[in-house]
């Protein structure tokens, strides 16, 4: 790729290379962002085969199969290489044309592929057979010396996984389990979910640690809410007692006030009576 970019002015080559680096970094985890960088590189240097290829893979990763196929074809015309033949056939599958993918699997270009490319083409052809509901034919397509080999190659795990999955689709569960186990033995990088498929066949269920933590948090929240409710009830009881005490105090005050009023009235009545007696006494004396 660096060699191809040397045909560009130095500043432009640096700009293009930076965008291509970002495509490579993001294509697995953030394919949409990778696609955006590929479009920038394509706008800057559309006549560079490496740029067209990178744009094709970015489009392929975002399931823009028509665009991906166009870019792969352009790159192939520029280089004359057949190494993109399997992924081009897979784009045909993505476009709902498995028959074309199968036709490409029978073309002379396949014989020009290296071993990895031929295995990839076999995987695509088996996938096309399954798209057409030809499960048994897909199983036969995957049966090959590469599948039977005990040596582990970069393609071994994916080939074994595809074979196990096809067996399972055909209802051959025991054989599928055996090949999922073989996949797991060869899948050192965890490229497949063979361990999960094995567990599923064995009836094992995994509980996500995040879910467990969430349940524990929910339980803690319930305890906190219960304690808060108890505290609220205690506060309510205290408030009720306080209100009752206030009512009692108010009642006592009312009683005391009434008693005081009666006492005052009694005193005033006594004074009036005494005054009347004094006036009567003075009147008798005068007489």
C-alpha cells in the first residue's frame, strides 16, 4: 500500500495514508466511522487500487454490498489480482444472489487463489448453498482435506465452525457438538462463539455478571427503600404523638382558662354582693 501511495505527491500521500490507517483501526469495532474515513481517502485518491480496496472493505463491513462490489471490481481491474474473488462472491450473497456466488465458485479464478483464498471461497459457496436451503449440499461443500487436517491454520477455526453449524442445521446434533468442540480447540483467538454453542447444546445457561450486579443493586435499593419507609413511619408516629400532645396541652390550657374565667366571675360577683350589703347598711343607719 505504501508503495502504491508513492505515486502521489508527498503531502497528499500522507493525508491518504492517515485515513487508511483509521479505516484499519476502526473497521472491526466502529465500521460506520471506518466507512467515513474510507470515503475521504477515496475522494483524495480514487485512482489508487489500495484505496479502492479499503473503500470496498469498509462498505462491505457496513453491509453496503452494491458499493463494496463496485470498489472490489475497480481494484481488481487496476491490479489484475484475483485475491478479492471470494469477498466479491460474498457480496453477491449479500445482495440476495446466491446463484451468482455459486457460479463464481466454479470460475477459473478460484484455481489461482492461494490456500487461504480457496478455503474462503469454499466457505462462501457453502453459505450460498444454505441460502438456497441446500443444507446437505453445504455440508458436502465444506468436506475437504483442510477440514480433515489436524494441523491448525488461520482458517481452521472458521472452517470447522461453519461445518458444525451446517451439521446442526441438518439436525445432526451429536456430530455438530463434536465439531464445535474441535472448533474450540483450534480457536485460540476467540474468533468464533464455539464455547457458547457447546454450552447451549449441553443445556448450560450463563448468567451475565452485569445482570447479577444489577439484581444485587436492585435488592440493595429495596432495602434502602424499606428502611426509608420504616423511618418515615417512625417519623409519622412521632408526629402523631406530638400532635396528640399538642392537642392535650391545648385542652389543658382551655380548661385552665375556663377555670380562671370562672374564678374571676366569682370574685366579681362576691364584690358586687358585698357592695350591695354595704349600701343597705348605710341606708338603715340613715333611717
